C-alpha cells in the first residue's frame, strides 16, 4: 500500500494516514469490519 501512497500527486494528512493504518490493522483481524469514512473534499480540517 505504501507504493500507492507514495505515488499520489498529493500528501495525505496525518489523520488520513492514521485511518489507513487502522484499516490495515482491522483487515488482519478475523472479525468483520464495519467502518464509515467521511470527509469534506478540500476542507483540510482534519490536518492535525
């Protein structure tokens, strides 16, 4: 997945990277994952 991220024409925010790590961790579990991702395009409000 890091190859895909590194080839994006923009940098992901810290929050976006954190969520990707959480999803990656969840995908390793045997339990089903229920997740809703939501955000406003261009808002950059979660850049923390």
